């Protein structure tokens, strides 16, 4: 795994985010482990070989849908892509849905509240 670590760190040093680089290294490692060609995996998930190569190089972040398709075709779960990520590279946890009305920075507007909260008290 040392070579994988250095690959994603090199991509990050070239301007890609560490997370994007790490995901790309995980995708590539699993594809190679399964003996899949870049073109075959790309076709299976509806991307060009060039787009998949950019993901593997850490120069393009896969969308959530693409990550889900990659996980399915590579026989892993989506969380697997992040399991070996160094703790120092992980993003801080976001607020849970039960932590209050301003979850993830989106305050509730009067329209999004329950009808009983909208009453004007007349």
C-alpha cells in the first residue's frame, strides 16, 4: 500500500484534493486487483476511458452516482473507498439531522416548517 499512498499524495501535491486522490488510488487498486482494463470498467459505468483515467489519477472527483456504480462493479461498498484513508485527511463530520434547525448550514424557512409552526397567532 506504500506505493498507493505515495501515488495519491503525489496527485494531491499536483493540485488535486487528498480525498479525490485517495478515492482515485482506491479505484485503480481495486480495478487492477480484479484484472479489469480501464476501458471495460469505464464502459460498465457509462464513462469514457479518459474520464475514468482522470478519476484514477485524482484529477476528477467521481459524482455520488459514479461512486455508487464503481462500488457495484468493483464488488465493494461505497464506504470501502474511504476505509483506509488516514484520519488526518478525513473531513469533519457534518451535523446530524437531529442536531437542530440549521443542519448543514441551511436554516429552515417558514415555508419548510410544519403548518402548526406557521400560525401567526391571530
